[in-house]
């Protein structure tokens, strides 16, 4: 019987195998099946939407062969030129192609292209069919071709590649408009495109080009359920022969903020402690595993510290609030502390934030509300967005705060150092 290693069972940073969960949408169809059908429907744009760290990347990588993937990040596309340059680099197409061929070669203009390693042969075959027209039979032709957008598109389509654009909403409006027009035209010619986006951004491409209406397949990944996250733990701990009680699994699920990646990481760290450090299975061990997890997210420290400091203007006049434990903090520290208390929540209305603040304040101390509370949340949102513009973290809409990054929430709950800095 095979003896499994922790690193091959729980895989927070790579494609899970033993703990992969083939999830289903409401009507019973698995997301895998829906994506496979969408890719077979030639001429359709595919929009996969879901919250941060909900498994969008794992889904398409499970379905699309690795050597057929061309992956772009919207956060790195600042212009039309960036778009074409990044595709060409992914396909390994040089700036200039030099080809020597006989007019008798490649008359069909077709060649089997098995992944990016065959891209040169594919391009040569595709172009030689065009350039050999009108030449005398047996004549050898040497042709230099400069890379261009048409060539790149032909390579994408002829090679049956799948173009994946993550964070389409980060691309500037002018480039979005251009890409929406290109996508509409080339989908008709057989181009396969997947956009990854947040739920409230799923129709951005259609907004930029209404002609995409009726040509788009939406795959909306619902938030993970507690039962689905439990499956990750049960599958993995069973393979590793670690008897983790239901209570502790439920606690890990609760703290993983409906994120499969965070669930994988917490389970991994607990399994390491038990298998390699020979700790007893206990709630204390679970909490120590959370401490191991949060160590990997210390890059949040500086951003959280900036939110604690708040905007520079008026910092010296900021009100101090007294807490139940006798210590005190200012408005921004109070706001972040309110996010970190039980229960962990990814969505909070203004009234819920106010209630949480009241819960940790000393008796008789009034929490900020109304415009004062809204200003604190807006400033905090602005500070972290300017610190990490390429990461979805916080969003304040219609008097509701959305915590888009489950790792940020986990950091706020389980890192003690920032709290010591925020509370005097």
C-alpha cells in the first residue's frame, strides 16, 4: 500500500491531485463539464467568474492541456502592444522569421502542432502555403517575415491554443475596447478565449462590445460550501492516516474563509506538525498550524500598517477609543480590529461594522458611525489599493464592505504583531 507524503496530498500552491474537488453548479452539472462543452462550442467567449482564490485557475488548468495554454494577466497589460507582445513571447515567436523552402513543400499549408515546441513548424507551414503561390515548381525561396499581429493570431488559431486573460478589469478602458472588438472578430475564425474575472465584473467585455451578447458562455463559480472544504480535509487526512476529529476540521473550514487554497495550506501545515514534528492532534496544534500559515503572508504587514496609520492629514487630531481590555487605539486601528474578531466574515454592512466596534469598545464608549465610519472605510480601501493595485483586497460599495482577499482576512485574524502596533 502506498505511503503518501504530505506535500503530494495537500497542495496549496499547485494543482491538487488527491484533494481535488470536482464541484457542481446548482443544476448538477460539474464546472469541468461546463467548461469542456464551452470550449467545444467554437465561436464562444468564455467568462469564468468567481471570488478571489475560489479555484478559477485550477478549473481551467484541469480542463485545458498545459501545452495548449497561453496565459496573460490583465494587470500587466498597459497597452495594445503589451497584449500582442505577451502572446508572442508565450508562443516563442521571434521578432523576425527567416524561412527557406521549396514551392513543392507544405502545399497543404497544414502541420500537426503538439504544443508550443512545434510552433515554428506550424508557422512555417501556414506561411509557406501563402508565399509559395506564383513560384515556379522546384524553386527555392528564402523569405524573411517580421512578426505581426496577424501572424500571432494565425498561430493561436492554427495551434488550437486557448488564450486565458486574467483580471480583464485591470486593463485600461481604451485597450479593453480594442480587445473586445478583436475577440468578437477572431472568435468567428476559431479563436478560443477564456476571461477570468470577479462576479460583478463578469460582463465587462460585453459592456465594451455588445456584439458579444449571445456569444459568451458564463461560468460563475459559486462560493465554496463548508461541505466542499471539508472534503479537502477528509480526503487528505484519510490518505495520510491522520485521525482529525470533526470539530477540528470544522474549525479549519471556518478559518479558511471559503478559500480552497487557504484550506489546503492550513491542512498542509497541520499535517506537517503531526507527521513530521509528531505533535498530538489537538485544537492547539490547529492554532499553531494557523500561525505557520500566517507566516507565509507577512507581505500584508506593511499594507496593514499603512491602513492602521490612516491618511497623513489630520493624524495628530485623531480620536482615541478605549477598549474593554483597558488599552486604546485610534479610529483606523478600531476599524481593522472590528474586521478581525469572531465570526470571520467576508462581507459586512456599515451597521455590522458599527456593532463589531461597539463589541470591543469599553462600556459607554461610542463607536463611529454614519459619515465618520464611511470615511474611515473609504480611506482604508484607498490606502491598500494604492499599496497593492494589482490585488483585489477591499471594496466599499453601497455602504457594504467586501473583503475580496481571504488571505487578508486570515492575516488580520491570526497575526498578533499588527495588533500590538495598532493598540497602545
